[in-house]
C-alpha cells in the first residue's frame, strides 16, 4: 500500500495526549483547596444536619456544606481517613473505628445533638393494642419467635393474624431496636417484611390491618394520621413516644441519642467552628422541625463549653 | 406421490393454518406493544399527576431544601450536565477510536476476537460494579480521595464505553465496502479512507449511539451514589475537581424523605430528568435524520 503523508494526521493524534494532560492537571489539583464543610454519615441523622446546614447558609451564604448519606459505618470509614469534616452517626463510634482514626492521626470531638425515639406502630384501625411491655415486644421480635397472632401476645387480644414490618439488618435503627429489646445487636427474628426504606414500612403498616412495625420517630411524626403508635412499658408504666417523653428520657428503652463527630483539625477552621456553634445553639428547635427531639438545654450548653 | 386433489386439499388446509397463525402473531405482537405502552402511560400519568404541581421555574432555579415548597434541583441538574459533558469528552474519542481500530485496522485474529467478545460482555456488567471500580481507580488512586465530578465522569465513561464502541462498530460495518474500494483505487491510504470516507458515512449512526449512551450515563444512580455519596449540594460545580451530585441520586433521596410531601418533589424531579432524556434522544434522532446520506442507487 502507498503511504501518503497527511497534514491532518497530527490534528487527530493530538487529542489523546491532550485528554491525558487534562486528567493529570485535575489529578494534581485533586483533594483541592475548596473551602467546604463536608458532612457524611448516617441517613437517620442527615435530616437534622441538612436543616442546620441550610439555616446556617442563610446567614453565611459563602460557605458550602455538601452532605452525604453513606450510613453511620460508611461515614466513619471516610471520617477516619480525614476525607470528611463531620460525620453523622446514629450510634457512638466503635473501638475499631477509633483505632483506625488514631492510626491515621485523626483526632475528633463527639457531640450529642438530638434524640430519636424508635416508634412501634400499628394500623390506624387497631384500637386494642395501646400499650405493650418491653417483655412482650421481646416475645414478638426475639429470634425464632413463633408469635404470629395478636392473641399470642396477650390473652385478651382478638384472634387476628400478626404481620411484622421492620428495617433491614444494615440499618442503625435495627441495631438499636434489637439491642434494646432483644438484648443484643442483630438478634432478631428474620421472618418479617424488611426494608431499608422507612417509607416502604410506613406504607406496609398503614395498609395492613394486622400489622406491627417499628421505625424512627420522624417517620411516625409525619404519618400520624395513618398510623397508631404503641406506648411502651419498661417497668414504670406505659409511655408513648412524644417530644416530651423522649426529651426527658421517660420513653425507655427505645430512645436513642444521635451524634456528630467533628475532625479536630477541621474544628480549628473558623467556618467549621462557627457551624458547630450554630448547630448546638439551634439543634433543639431545628431537630423538632424534621421530626426529632432536642436535648435538654443544659446539655447543649455543656457541649458549647467544649469548643473553647 | 400425492394425487393432485390431495395436494390441493393439503394446500388449502395449510393456507388456513398459515392465515390464522399470521393473525395470532399479529395479536400477540400488538399485545406486547400495548403492555409496554400501557406501562409507560401509567408511569407517566402517575408521575405527572404527582409532580406537575411542584414543577415551576423556582424548582429549576433553586437549590435543595428541607422545606418542600422551597426545594429545587439546580445543584443536581448542574452535576448531571457536567457528568454528561465530561463523559462525552472522554467517551467519544476513546469509543470511536476503539471502533475504528477494531473495524478498520485490526487483523481478525484470535486476540482481537477476544477483545470484541469482552467489550460485548462489559456492556452487561451491573453498573454498581463500575462504581466500585471507579472508587478504587479514580477516587482513591488517581485523585487521592477527592470525590470530584471528573472521577464520576470517568466512571460513567467506563460504563458506557462498550455501548459506544459497539454502536460505532455497527455504524462502520454499515459503510459499503465499495466506498472503501473506490477510495483505495484513487490512491488513498488506510487513514485517509477512514477519515474521508468511513467516518463521514458512519457519523450519524455513531452519534445516535453516543447520545443514547450519554442518556444512560445521566440516568444511572448506583455508581454515582458510590463515587459522589453526596445528596445535598447547594452549588453548581464550577471546576472539574468540584464535588457534585446528580438528579437520580437527588430523586432517590427525596423518595426516602420522612416528609411525605417530598414524593411530589421527587416526581417533579423525575419529570425534569425525563425531559432531559427525551431531549437527548430527540437530538439523536434529529442528527441521524439530518446527516444520514442515503447512498444513491
């Protein structure tokens, strides 16, 4: 074949190296100097951080606060490598995660920002189950439980099939409920309708007369009109989840604290520090907006003291 | 041998059977089409009913909010357009180049057949796998942990590259061999044939493949969930190393929101995403029709 020199050849050949150069430039500037407050972690805590970040930005529009929902564990994985400034968590940091942070030279501060009250809910037409003891809940939810009719829970309940709905085993809500009711994280019967999407559980329970399920207080708050909630008796009488009973700790054992973890190096930045101050000063009011419950005022003040 | 009248009867019976079989298949095909159309119609009506009340200019031009009345999609819309743009920038030269090499330059040996087989197989790999690959290769290795929009676009490039390669190969294969022969006969070399004869002819087919691949890229959520992990972004990315989120991820977050009103907001975002996809597919069809040069008979 005859080869002919083509003057257009170089034009086309140059595209590929140019792309590589662009990539390399970006690669060098990667992890760049953007002044963002990066938050990742629990999807349960996310709504509070979201509302706080939005209100904070109304006063400080120059500061960007992107938020992620990698889950408590997923958030800590990034946090202990120093990838994020703040990690939302629906459980305290584990020792293994603490060790990993120490190995990477990451120091952090823990703040408790609000409470959630896991709510046990039933169909709105169910008027007989108003209160259950923690022991009765355990009888229903323990591993290999054979309870599948309401009259097996209590003799005076009617003969009606019981169908269960709950979060799947990846969820922090599942961990907390099984720990509080069954005595150990992850111990649970497996034959219930499980979903990681709480709205699916709301749909399931509100559309099934025989239902019982549990999820975070916020999802009950926003769906009160289609659900009934069960009061829980932990030995001191029946207490239904409400802003008051969760706040003063009388809704037990299903109240749980929620945390944010802040990288100490980030905390030295004025933008992060003022964000945390804003968070603690407004968490009580803003948490209520999205269906959670604030701490007693004094606990925020104590934590604000940690900042100085 | 059959007698003639036997043969005729047999022919008549066969004819009736064939007519009925024909009708049966037509009914079957119409029903399959109807199921698809009805499903799509139900989806569209449901989404439009839920989402239209929330769809206004404010929704397009404002950022995410915890208040459904103020929530908008500017952040993820910007991210989606960045992903589409950068993915196009990376995919087009790589995909078209691969196709040209495989069709025009590579000899048909065992190695090249293996490469082609693998490209076809790659098109079927679940998208979340590409997300994990992108996380390891681009985010951790190339960008040192920065989850930027370029890492997202490179991941999407891996995801849609097989589609572009296969579509471009088909487009190149469709160029008649006589065109190439004519060019060779005029004394052109292989590259000149590719540049001046094959590429212009194959361009409409390639473009439709590329745009369909980009539509796929902006509709994906699983890999981006892994790469970006962000669901609230109150800015439009301004540089290729900016953090970002995309529309499907925003929709996913809103559907799971504890406030049920966000399902309407999610539906409105779905309408925007559908609109974007329809526009892109429309452009693909338009390009194909505009530039398709019909060979003169």
